[in-house]
C-alpha cells in the first residue's frame, strides 16, 4: 500500500524523524486555517500518489492568506496524470541550503536491506544512478544486525554529505531504518532530505510503501486504508476476499493461483484477445468464492466472454463447478462462460456441469483451447 | 535419484493438529511420504490419525529421527516455527505459509544462513516438493506427478507448478523431482540452488523452469545456466501481459520501473541457451521433443 506524502510524513514523525510542521486541508477554508496556524510562508502541496506534481502545478509557495486562497483553489480539483486532487498538505516553507537523498528497501538478490544515500538529492534517484552512479553511497544491511549509529556515521561520511549535516543525518538515518523495519515498509524514501541554511536536517518529502502482509500488527494503518482510492471493481472484489486487478480488455478471467492467472492473461493475449482483469480466487476456493468471482466479473460492462481456468490443488474442482452453478442461479451472467477444469476432483467437477452445458456455458479440454474459444466469443 | 528428499526422508509436520496441517499431512502420508510426527505446543502426547504429536521440534526429532519438517502454521507464527525447526535439528524445511511479512522473511533467512548454514529452507509461500513415487512434502496433488524421471521441474508459482507436472505427465514424461520455490520476495531456496542440484543428479536429464515477473532471479539463473549447466533447460515465464506497478498476487510478482518484466527474463534465458516457450503447453511439447531425442 502506497501512502500519500502527508501520511508518509505522519508515519515518519511516529519514529521521531524531523519533518516540516504542517497539516492536511480538504477545502480552501481549511487551507487558510492551517496556514494561519503554522505561519507564513507556506507550501501548498497536492496530495496524489503520482510523481511530477510540481511540473503539473500541484506545488505552490504562498506568502500570505490571499496566495493560499488562490493556490488552494487552483490545486483542489486539479487533474494530475488522471489523479484528481482532493486533499492538500500545507506546510511551513523551508529554506534549502542542500538537498540529499535517502532510502531503504529490500535488496532481493542479496536478501539483505539496501540503504541508498546521496548528496545529490531533489532529482529522481534513477537519473542519478544512470548518470552519476558514484554519487550514491550504497549500504548493504544484514536484517539480523540492523543499522547502528556508528555505521550510519561512516555512511554519511562516505556519501560526502556536508560536515555540518552529518551527525544529524546519521541519527535521522537510524530512525528512518527503524521506521522501515519496525514500521514494515517495503520502501521508505526521503527525497529531498534537506539541510537548511541554519544547519538543520529534515525530511521535505516522504515516499512510503507498506507491506500489507504485516497489517495484522499495525492497527494504525486502518486510517491509510480508508483513504485508498480504488477502481470500484477492485473495491468490490476485495470486499469478497478476491485478488482482482482491473484491466482494459474484453475477456473476463478467473483462475486459481497468481501464476496461473498471469499465464491465463498471457495465453488470451497470444491467441488474439485481451483480458478485462486479473483475478486469482486463491487456494482452497469454495463455491461461494467462485460465485462471488463470477459476480464481480459480471459487473464489468466491458466483458463479453468469461474464461474460467482452474487447476485444482487445494482448490477442488467440484467446488468450483458448484460455485458456477450457484452464481448462474443467483444472477444473470451477461457473457458466455468457457471453463477449463483440471486437477483435484476434475472428473467430479465436469460431471456436475455436464447436464448444464449449452452455448452460454461450455468446457474445453486444455488451457489453450479454452482461451481460443473465449477469445472468439469475445470478438464475435 | 531425486534432489533434497528421497523415499527415506522422515518428515514431521509443524501444525499437524490444525485443519490445513492435518489435511495435507495425511495426504502426504497417503502418498507414501514417511510422516513420522507432528508438532503443536501444548498437544504433545496426542496423535493425529496415529501420527504422534510432540510439544517441540526437538522432542519430535529425538523420538523419530526426522530430518525434514513441513511447516503449516499461520503467517504470524511461521518465522518462529522455521527457526525452531532449525534449532531442533531439522535440515530441510518446507514452509507453505502465505502472507508472511517481508521483514520477517529477511530476518529468518539471514538467521538461518548465519547460524544454521547446513539447513535448507524451501519457501515460504510455496507448494512444496515432490519426488514422484518417493516423497511428497507440501500441497501438490500426488496423482498429477509421474515417477521415473528424467525431467526435473523448478517453479516460482504454485498452480503453474501443477500445470507443468500435468503437461509432462499427460505426455508420458516422468519427473525426478519437482520443486516449487515460491513467489515471495525472500525465498529460502532459489532457482540456482535447484538447477545446481539437478545438474548434479545423474537421473535428471533435462530441466523445466517456470518463472514469473518481478525480481531478478530468472536473470541470475540464466547467468548461472550459461556457465554451469550442460543439461537442456526449457523455460516459461508468466506475466508477459502484466501491467507495471501492480502486484499480481504474489508479493514478489511486481514489475518495478523497467525491471522484472517477463520479456527481459525470457531474453536473458534465451541468451543462455535455454529453450524459452510462450505458454505452459508449448513448454511441455518442447520437453517431449527434447526427451525423445535423448
């Protein structure tokens, strides 16, 4: 789960990381109230989960109440790469002497944590990595040992941060690592991490991605979940415990297992069709789950055929077959359904469906045959 | 021969008294696997369908001589269960648990490497391992596998592992061992571990490898194959049509920026001399061709 900037800053603050004083505002009046409270000049920042806000006019400096009104009014409702701004973050403007970059993420090949620190912040780190890789100090961190202050001190030295910033930066990095690990982040990034002319170091931006597998130990994430803007199809699917991603094609896909679902998308594409979605009903899916999956797909007006691809493992094919019949009895499915059923209890499952097969419900012996049939129906 | 397990491997099930543990543990035993015990704290002295249950892994190992463990416990207890297995003397751990936080996996993996270098962890979030006719630890349906070799299978995805077994068995091609390494960000066993074991196994004559989007394990495997593998490898990578930035079910299956795409993986594998196929059926057909020509 990606956080908005303001949520990332609030998350940082929980771990004692210095951020600019500020607050959220959902209207011009709220923006004015926040600005009056924290003092001018302020920065009015669009809260969207997409890069390039500044260029799109979503970040403006305001030195008095009229400017806050003007900018807040312009930015609220602004469309930035398809993301409409509904919320602002108003914070005290900071004078900037230097901009740095700092982040922690998982180094998957090495199965350790990776810290990246650079004295050249404020620009995209991918650009720095491309043009001047020596400007990034990489630090491999053993997840068992963690990051201590001594190591952080050597790291800021190696990254050639300004002398005056080093001790504060080292302390901040230890806190950021704590936020990253104890806070179960997939990514904790500060760009820019700034040094002010008065010699203070703090986070001017926050990019945080949380590991949803850890949500059971983070009740505080509930408020972040509430602000997630989702495709209505995805929201409905999630409520039913389905792993669904909306796409743009016409063949509705239901499969068990992420790999098989991905593979199903690929095969549909190979035979000339396009998938309307990714939908993994998971392991051990029963009739209820299958019926819910069909209903979610059915609610997508773009779908013109449905391809159900099941390889029973924990999931039993007879349960899947029952779910299909149950869904058909509950709601009118708008598109023809093509099924490919193999694996655990496939024979039983096919037998359950046999009396009900017609030109709206059909089976094919292999994944490839079923994909061809579903695509030809979708394109008909 | 098989890799990592064989017909003599003695297995305990951590979580045998739970619904999933009982279902799969008994299913594995029915397949012929030597399931010699279960572990559930507080339930020592009881049994599950004749399989003795112990309070701790150490007690189970001392009483049964088990060397392998099948971990079937909820995500929040899985890391502790894996470490308990290693501390208790188990050397091969299969963990099927899905949904373990990535930081827990990273700590557990490194603790095993540092304190228990001889222990191999398979998973988490994997279907397990089956050596047809000999041993099945995990959730794979035994009847889709065919004993006798000569193909080894290694796969990152659960259901595609079954699909791969099915494609081969349907065509009368047996498997030496089929290893599902799982789709999580920090897998205990990776492609290279399995490829190296298959390369060293005289009965394995060819290998089928199933990858998916995300990470760079397939690229690393390609590099290893180029320099070390003399046996033919057929590969399929799922997710050619997956959109960037969206997790496709597995925590590890995500295209970040320009990295981790299926195309990049297929290109790397093809450059290493691997037979890259566009779907599981094509991969099965290619393998038939290769095995017939052996």
